[in-house]
C-alpha cells in the first residue's frame, strides 16, 4: 500500500473502476445484441460498421479499466 494515497482512496477508485467496467460491459452487450437482431434486415453497411466500431471501442475501454483495476488491487495487496 502506498503511503501517498490512503487505502480508502484506492478502494474508492477501485469501486468506481469496477462500476465503469460493469456499465461498459452492459452497453457493449446491448450494442452487439441490437446488431445481431438486425443481422438479416437490410441495413446500410456504414451504420453496421459504426455500431461494431462503437462496441469494439467499449471493449477496449473495458480492457484498459481491467488493467487499472489490477493495478489498484496490487496496491491494496489483493492481487
């Protein structure tokens, strides 16, 4: 545990990171569900690509948040 930040501050940040991850996972899952539901419908390829890109960007953010989560857990001696 670093002396620069209190354990409470690190735990608060960890909680926020985990909440952000959960929300982004829900959003990415919903986007992919919507894309799949309309897979057989005639659609503009640009719209589909935009939606897929948005889902992939959310998944990239989730991965970055997971890295931050692990770093915070390491600070707390939990990893």
